[in-house]
C-alpha cells in the first residue's frame, strides 16, 4: 500500500500589508477577473463582432459586482439561509469564505443583461464571449480552495496514489476534490470552450457557446460532486444527491435549450454601427 499524502500546510494569507491581509482566495478572484477581461478584449473583436475592447474594459466593474454580490447572496440563500437570518451582519464577512458559483453565475447574467442593454449589444453574442473566459476564474478559485484546505473530498481508498489527509477532514484519506474541479471545471472546460469558439459557424449563432458552457459546467460539477464531501450543515439531499448537483440540473436544461435555440435562429451579423462608440 502506498503511503497516504499529508496536506501541505499552506498559509491561506499570502502577505500582510499593515493591518490588512491579502489572501490566496481573494487573489484568485482578482487574477481570474483580470485575465478574463484581457481575453474578452480579444474575443469581442472576433467576427462577427460582439463589442469593442473598450467596452470589454468597462465591463470589468459590472462583472466584479455581479460575481461578488451574486456569489455571496447565492451562498446565503442556497446554503445557509437560516443562519444568516439570525446573524444578518455575518453576510458581510466574506473574508470567512462562503461564495456560491450558481449565485455568482446569476449575478454575472444580470450584469450582462444590464450592460448589453446600456450599450445596445446583442446579449447572447456578448454572453458567448464572456463564458469562454469564465473557466479561468473557476480553475483558479478551486486551486485557492485547495490552498485553504477547504471543500475537501469524500473518503478515498488508501491505495489511491493521491489520497490525502486534510487538517480538518479527520484522520481518513480523502479525494483532493478541489484539484478534480480545477482540472474539469477549469482547465478542461476552458479548452472545450476555446476550441469551439475558434469556429466561425458557431460564433455566428449567438447563445450556442453560452449554452455549451452551462451544460459543460453542469456535467463537470455534477461529476466532481461524487468525490466531494457535502457541506456539513447540509449533508446529502433525498436520493443521495448533493446541493451542487441539484443546482446543476436547471443549468444543464438551460444549456441544452440555448444550444437548440441558437441553431434554429439566423446568422448573427455583428454589432450595429451605433454600438461602435460608447455613449
């Protein structure tokens, strides 16, 4: 039997600057958003154009608010509503963790709807470009979860070469499910999205790439949930599924519907002339 790996004792704080602490988790959000916007600047210019690099820069503030507000509110509503009703000020304590991808996704969708309405852009065409960049942030976020030693996996066979004992996970070897998610929801999904985006015939049908992302994430997350330990305050839902898998069901349905919808609609010609210059 191979020896079980011990979790490296990472410090969740990267550096202290006076009374402030810069954490790996926060840094993953910052780097993910910056890299995503940098890629978006190039993607919106691909024919048929869905925006301009300048508009992509402006979207930075919108998407940041969407991720943070949606992610936090989603966690509060989907995972621990009872606790936050009795401890409302704890909703502001984001440094203790507690972000929901599904809530963040809703926040970004609302941000995109308002942004594309404000600048008279095609919502689905713009969403296609945004979703190509999203897996970058997802992958970095899961790496940060691993560094924090949180969201670890279920019990794994001790013979598994990468089975690991986490500080707060008891003495049993576990799956490093954060790494599984980083590789599937992050790296693999990005490669699939990027490869699909290279085809002009796909970009000409707004909504297909966004649908591919929703369906791809739902499948990747649902698969990884089989290896991830459910949150202690939730446990398993009826039927042995997890909250993550339950929330992925409407995502999968919406993704398939979007791809069908995109294929049944005319070719997209690109942004109108009035959208070339910002108001």
